[in-house]
């Protein structure tokens, strides 16, 4: 049988607040079991869940932006009067 962790142990392991771990367990966002009104977390499932998260976040996007976004910058004190949104964003 695999080891069951408490919410405090999981919170320390993931560097989250205990309340966040419990909320994620209630929403089904993290693998958990409720025993006698308390959440328990199977250690192997937590480690597998983390590996899945790591694989998802380590995938690099293959597509490129069609056109880079260039925003105009203005130094404070050099502009007198007002600018319209069209003047600010005209080259996008």
C-alpha cells in the first residue's frame, strides 16, 4: 500500500498554503482521498501528477507570432496636450 500524506505534508512539499491544497483537493485539481472527513494524498499519485504538470509546462510552442507587436513609448514630460487612442496604437 502506498504512503498517504496529510494536507500539511503536501503543502510543505509543493510550497503552497495548506488551505490551497485542501481547496484544490475539493475541486478535484489534485489527487486526493477523503478519509473520516480529512484529506489524504497518495504519495505516488502526487508524484505522477507533478510529472504530468512538468511535461505540460515544458512543451515549447511551435508556432510563431505573425507580426511582432510594437508599442510606442513616450517619456514623461515630453508630451504636451492629449493623445487619442488612434495616435497611440496606429502602428499595431
